[in-house]
C-alpha cells in the first residue's frame, strides 16, 4: 500500500506539473515587460573592424617589395621609413604612389598623418588600375603643417571627368586621419581628430564609374597617393583598409533557422544590420554578433549580393536563415541598391538570396534572384510553418498608408507567394514573425510611438509591446524595428529585444541612423501569479 501511495503521489505531481507548464506557456508578447539595459552608437568601432590590408611603418622590413612604388609622372616621390613614420619627400615636382592592397568598394580606407610643422604637399587615398588610366582619389592638401582643403578627382580611360576641392572650415594639424568610407556607388569623407569623425564631404560617382562592377573590383588597387613640389614633405603614421561599422546601424534582424527559431551559436546571437553611410543607396549589409547575457556587439561580416549582372550589390534589410533540411544559407533581401543604378532599369524589389558558404564571417557574396511576391517591397521576415507546411513571409507592401505589413504564403522558400492576410492599417517597418510559447505572433514598428503586436496568421491588432525607455524620445521618429528574441534558461532574461534609434549622424543627410538599444524582457509577475 505504501508503494502504491507513492506512485499515486508521483502521478499527481506529474499531472499538476504538466498543467502548470501548460499554463506557463499561455501568455502573449503583451504580457512581457521590456526594460532597457544598454545603449551604444558604434561609429567606426575600431575593436570590431575587419582588416583587409594595412601599412604600419615600424613593421616594414622590405619597403620596395612589400609596398611597391608606382610612378605616375616622370619624377617620383622618395619614401623613407623613419622609425614608426613614413617620410615622403621630393627634390622636384613629383606625383607617385605606394601600393597598399586590393580594392573593395564597400570598405573604409584610412591615411593617418603625423604631427609635422614642415608638412606640405598633397597625400591621401587612391583607387586605380596599374596602368594609371582609371583613378579615383581623395587627398589632403597641406601648407606649412596645416591641412586646409581636400581634393576629389575621377579619371576614367585616361580622361579627367571630375575634380573638386573642398576647403576645411577649420584648418587642421596632425595627428589626424583622412577617412574615406566607400559605399558602392558613393563615398563619405571624414577628418578624424581626437576620436571624433567629422564629415567633410560626400560624393556619388556611379554616373562616372560604377565601382560595384566586378571588372573594376578585380582590376583596381588601393594606393597611398602623394603629390609634392620641390622641397615639400608629408609624414604618415599608418594606412589601413577595413570593413567597419560605419556611422550607425539599423534594420536589425536576427539570423534564424528555417522555422524562425533564433540561431544561437557558440554562445552568441547573430544579426543582420545595415552598416550606415547616408541616404539610399549608401548602406551596406552587415552581420553582427552579440552574447545576449552582456552587450558586446561585434561586426562579423559584410554581405553583398550577385544577380549575375556584372555587379556586386549592397542590398540591406535582409532576413537570413539556415535551412537545416537543405543545408543551405537562404534569405530575402530588399533591392535598395537600385537607387544607385545610373539607368534605373531594375526597380526596388525583393530578392531571394542563397549561399553554401556561411555568410557570418569576413566578406561574403550571396546569389540573388527575383522573388514573385506581388506588392512585397520592404523588411521581410520568413518562416517555414510546419503546422501548415508552408513558407510564410511578413513584409511591408507598397500602398496606403505607406508600407503596411502583409502576410504571404508559398510552397517554396523563394516563391511564388500569394497574399493571405492584411495589409494592416499602419505604415509599418521591421517585420517579425516570432514564437511566444507555442504560438507565432506578428510584430513590427510603425507610427504612434510603439511596437505593434498582431495575431498570426489573421493579422488582427492585439496591442503594443511594453517598453521602458523605448529607443525614441517624445516627438521623435518611432518607426524602429522590434527584434524580440526568446532565450533558453541560464540567461539574465527569457527574452531580449535589440532595436535602434533614427538619429542622423551630424553632417550627413538622411537615414544614417542609429544607436543600438538592448532590452531584457520578463513575463510580468501578476501574470505568473494568475497562472499559479
């Protein structure tokens, strides 16, 4: 009898525990309170810059071979390693360059100048073909130790197409860095002093030469260009090329598996975020990682996209997932790079992207093909719903008001898709299909100072996320991305949210964004008490 009683007790406890577990799963995103934990704007974050090439004078042993000299005019400059410095001098008027590395039209290029009272002449960043027939340059112009202006020049097939000079508002002495952020079809120019990136100029050049073309990427090289008159000298601390975080980040979307569950690998979550330069088409598709127990955001890769049209394209707002059944990286991206096409042949639209290579590291090229999704335009989020054995995508569609969220369905991950719910009546952004317990919900940003929560798959309005200190202030643009992610046990919170603000970088026009904001989410205590 004693043993039977023990067995009955165990059975009763199991039933109660099972029911309690069921009850614990019965909540919605509206029952979660999100509390802000950290914020940071990662502006050209040096700790996570991904190196492409570099020149550090005190590490050079064989200058002639390691960094070959390239003559441009009859007379060439003289390059001498002086301890930790590179001194460039000339006895006559001369123009020449040092090879620094290969060319990447989505990288950031730095030339750091040393303190020097004698510094005169011109030096800076150049992208060119070895025969000097095609040259794009941004150089600093010195006079008696002060940089007073910057000069921009484009030479194509031996013909000068553009040359402009920009005077600095305040002449500057070294040490400082001339920074050129290249963004596919345009670039931003900065002077970096005391850790602050000051915008000097911007240039768009795709009508002159489209450096996204593979033939240019493969033939161009990165150089240190120097132009001196007799007796002049420039002194260089360092030269670098790297993939960087840019001036801000936006469009945050967690990398997932095919069912939308988060990809938590090696203790880190992985996110696509746009590396921002300025208005379209000048962001890049970055991949970042984060240990969700802390706030250690780190740039891991840049992804570009190949449509087999001879270009590598900087699309953004991508949702990338790993399809475990197909053993392939797949996703959807938005063709914002169309804004940089001189002929504007292809409109902005969704593209299905794929890669056998893991796109989370270094520099990745993903194949891209058109998606048949009538109306679908921006911020897609795709899942495979096993309950209906269909692929479903929440996406912002074009039409009033603005870009409202709409749900689509297909038999295959890359379509064709048909509309099954929506559009909603809100100008939406940052679509997300996420499971809370056993149920998917549709989340997105929009007007009204809130992150909207809708039912799935019907797209009925349910309410808004409870966000303490949201990523905007009163009167500011609140069309941000919610990006809520469930976590397994052992983390400080069962949910996090990672979002951004929409504050533009000083001196740059339009849509530079964005500081990052981390939130912890807990199911509210009163909800748990009611369940008990």
